[in-house]
């Protein structure tokens, strides 16, 4: 089984917030002590962080779930619960995060970039926070908010200076094994390489470049034939494309025919790839039977012929492209803004749902049978404009309204039957 994984699913869940506490001062010589219930702690967040020490998505293949710690509950004497520990999940640099609909949520293309994948729930307020002139002894508190949970799709697009592109068995793996310390599987049959391999090529004392050996492409790869999409996406972020043409092809195609097919597939998949700096190498020069095309550098990865010239040309192209690229800061943090306000959606015949974090928090009390708690909820929903929004949506007397986990009847006087 391969140790390289470039696609996976990931389930993330932020920690739940701790519940607020209902408590009152009970000390000697203190008559009718006031409320002193502490707040619950916030749940931990889950962050995805691009880490240059992580090579693939292998760790998520068998264990796709990640959880952050819950917040602790509040206690008496205004002791607030501890916050849950946040969790940082390392992913390879170049990881794209998608939602279940396939939309891109984040592109972690530089080392150190962080993205908030699941927000922890807020801790509930203790009863001491509800003290008011008309509410001297509140006997209710807030429940903690549930942490956010979602399934994500992770997709890795390798970041490399050079991508080796060519037909199967053209000699890409042999080449990368000769010019770097990479040791890919090498054999004399097509499709030996099934996953990309990375190698670091050192030139002199102060220049390094990362070279990616992309599995062999075939005609039709741009439409997914032969796992083409999985292979081609690793070409997208390479600064320079090195196209290997086989001088001794097993199927008799000429180097020019190979080049035409490869460029056609690249252009069909992403037209901008045809504008990428490109270097042509004629592989297997030691056993070649075809004539070396113009503008090609002939090489033999077995004997070493032409490799010095090829590496020098790669260095020249990569150096030029690096000067054209503005480096992204490595301490970038990507937050997902919370949706603001409330909205009402019809969920069925005579049924309406109120959506919005502020409305859900307003009803998240521990005891809605408590008359003080019920009055507080009614006042909060009125202040948030929930009643007006429901009337605009067409709600009528007796219709069922849902807010979070609560369901109740609406009345024209603006009150609700919980």
C-alpha cells in the first residue's frame, strides 16, 4: 500500500462550550447573597496548518476524525470554567480544502498558513451575568454552545520548482534518482510510478530546487483517463515544466508525436500550463533510435550523458521564475467570518425556521420553564428583531417556529409557547 496519499476526507469538530452555573452566595452573616454562578469555558477550535515537514495526507486515511477539547462548566463563587484546548492539525503545504459541494474553502499554499476549520462553541453565561434591576435573583443560566462540525475534502497539489512530465516509462524516475537523493521505484514496464516523487537537486553551495516526478500521462489524461486528473493537478503549481521525450519508445511514437500529445493534454486540462516555462529533454540517448528534435537537450540518465547541461538549464529557468514570484507570508491566518444577523426560512406547511447565531444563543438557557428565563428569552428575541422577521416571512397565529433545537408556537402578541 502506498505511503503517499493526495486525497482524503476529514471530519472536524470543535469543542463544546461549558454550561454556565446557577449559584448564590451562601456565607455566614451574608443575608440573601446575590447570584455568583460562573461562566462556562469556550470549546477549543480546530486549525489546519500548512507544515513543510508533512509530506502527504496519509495520517487521515485510516483516522479521519479530529476533535478539540470541550470547555469546562462554570462553578459557584464566580469561578469560570477553563477553555478547551484548541487543536492544530498539520497538513502538507499545497493542501486545498473543499466543502462537501466541492467549493474551495481554503488554499494552504505557504508554510505556516492556518485556517480555522471548526470553531469551538462559546461557553454559557452563569446566572451572575443576568443580574439586573428588575431581576435581582436570576435562577437560570446559559447552556454551552455546541462546537462546529463538518466534513471536509482535502486535496494536495504538490509545490515544486520543476515538474517532470512525459509518457509512461520515459525515464522520469531514473532521471530524478540520478539528479537528487530521491529513490523511486524503477522498472522496465509502463506505469511503474503510481504516485508523485519529490527530490531536492543541489547546485553548488547555495542553490536548491525541488523536482517532482509526475506519474506518466497518456492520451486522454486531461479528461481523467488513466487517473489523469489526479496526476495533472500536481503539475499546476510547478514553476517550470520539464518534458521528457522518449528516443526509444516501446510503442513506436516519434518524439514530436509525443510532444504534440503531451501539450494537447496539458492545454486541455489547464490552458495556462502552455505558458509555463518549458524545457525539452530527449531521454534514453544511449539506446535511442529516433532523431533528437530541435531545441531538445539529449540525455541519458543511465550513463549520465547531458545531465549537467539539463540541470544548468533547469537552474536558469527556476532562478528566473523565482525572481518573478512574490513570496507569501508564512504567518498568514485565514479566519472564516461568522454570518451576521438572522434570517427566516420556510421549512414546511405552517413551519418556519429562524437561522442566526444570535437567535440560537438567546434561547440557549438551561430552564425555559422558569418564568424569569422565559421573559428574558421573549425580550431578547424582540430586541433581535425575530418577531418582525417572522411577520415579514408570513408567519401566522399558531404556526410552528424552530430556533436551534427548540420548537414552539407563534402568537400574534409576539409571545411563544415553548
